[in-house]
C-alpha cells in the first residue's frame, strides 16, 4: 500500500432531495421535501428526504409514500434522474481537480473515496483544510452539502464518516489509529459497522462476541475456524486495519448484465412474456455494445402480493450468444418451466458468463446464411436505436396496452429522466 495514503470518503447529504432544494433555492435544513413520484400510488418509493424531515418527523432514508407523516407544506418532488446524474458528474469533476483519477474511487452516485495523502504537501494544507476546500466548492458551485470522514484507510474513513462526519457542522471528522479503542470499539450495536450484517452479527454472537472490542481481542484461529479467510479480515477491521489500496483497481473475473422492472399492475403470464421479450431486446443491445456474448441466462419472477411467491432460476447455454431470439427462447424456457398461473408484478433477467469469443459455433438447425441475416438485422436495429433513440425502431407489440418499453426508454433507474 502507498505509504503516503490518507483517505477521505465524501458523501453528499440527502443527495436527491438536496439537488431538488438547490434547484429551488431552498434550505435542506428548513424545507419539508421528499423525492417521490406524485403520479404513482401510495406504495411508491420515497427516494430521499431532507434532513429537516428526518430530524423533526423521523422520516427514514427510504420508505413508502403511504408511510410519510402529515407535514404542512410538504413538497413531493418528481424524480429527475438525468439531473441527478449530471450533478453527480459535476461533483466528480471537482474531485478530479483535487486528486488524480488513480486516487479516486466512485463508490455510488453520492459517495466517493479519495486518497488525499499525496497532495497535502503540494497544497500546503492539513487534511481537514484540503477536504474543507472541496466541500466549499461543492456548496458554492452546486448548492450541495458534502460530509467527510478522514482516516489512514478506507474502512476507518467510512466508519468515521458514518459515525461522526455526518452528524454536525462542519461535517468533517478525522480519525487516526489511536482513535480505534475509544471511538471504533465504542460503536454499538456491532451491525452499525459498515459491512457487518445481521446474519454475521448472529454468527459472532454464537462465539460469545457481542462488541467490536471483543472481536478485536478474539483469537484469529477461532475466527478463521468459523469464518475462513473472512475471519482474518473481521479481526483486522475490528482493529481498524484495512489493507485495501485505492490504486489497485478491481477487475472482476466474470461480469454480468441484468435488467428488471416492477410492473404498475398485475400482469397475466402471456403479458409477462411480452415484457420479457422487451427486456431481452434491451439487454441484447447492451450485450452487443460491450462486444461480448452470454453463456448463461437467469430469470427472476415475483407474483402480486395477494398471490405471493415467485422463483429465480438460471440456465447455462449450449453455445454463447448475443442474438435476441436465441436468448429470449432460453429465458422463455425457464419461464414456461417454473411459472405458475398467478398474476406477475416483478420481472428481472440477467446474462452471465460474459466473454469475447473469437469463434462462431455453428448450429445444425440453422444455416450459416440464416445466422448471418439475423446478425445483420440485429446490427442494423442497433445502429438505428443508437443514432435516433431507443424508441426509433421497436417491435409492433410495443403498441399494445401491455407494453412498457416506450415509458422505460424515457427513464433512468426506473424513474423519469
């Protein structure tokens, strides 16, 4: 690990709600605003709420619209994902003015890790001054509030942010290894620690470990016996040790593409097949755009709340493919095999075992000419959609009442762009 490394994790407070307040020139600490589609029903998700609502009315980070308290003058802001993505990209631009791309890891749309250590001497600044300058730029140029945690490693910086940096102005906290016994070990419950789930907490309790201090002082041998290599990692984290180097970028051995949607009403099995075909067409475009083929398909189906249940299955393919019809037939095979006569409300498909194949496997049921024509047709449609928009060339079934493809192509992340 870089000996000069010093990490800051910077989080944008109530990001979506703050973007809406910034656009309206409103103060997030005095404004009752939630980001929630007012055109949808009471079960629609509240994506973000201002600190004012969280502090004074106990509104959680994510809830349903029906769970919101009655607050005078509450603003229901229509989600605008393209606007949020633009704001996030402008924040990243500010980060890149401060550090090199190799020292930046964008963790999510509203949270990033920065290795600020190598830049402090050049900036003639303390860690707090360096980060405060970034916070000030974000506020002055975008109207957003940024919170920060600073520490010798990424794990400790994240815990510092969550447990101190976010709490109060000036929204900067700095922990050193000397703070581990007094600050890290005092955090309760243990599930408040980034990366420790309820299930992991229950397994630790079986070993008699109920606090971070007990975890830090546990015998590594006992932890490794119960958790394998993760036991060694847990022991390190409890002692504030994280050997992750931000400059060592992780490249997954196997990638996966997926797409899904929650339907706004109950769909019959026949209607669900139309949605699956539309999602397969969209995912195949992404697959070909990446220059890869899929060796595995997966399908998730959830029925309506009244009917209950659902299923998730995957299937390896006899030959890798990027062809719409071939991959849809495989998805349909899973659907027909496992579906029950119940109304459908949630669908997701995925392509796995992705790779760039230098060969074309022949099929005895299809001539090379037929295969070439299908490939050329798919490529022609891809070019039209990329040049003129995703709705420029669609199947005729997109005009039927059950189709959702026109609306989905105008969304980002399931919300209006």
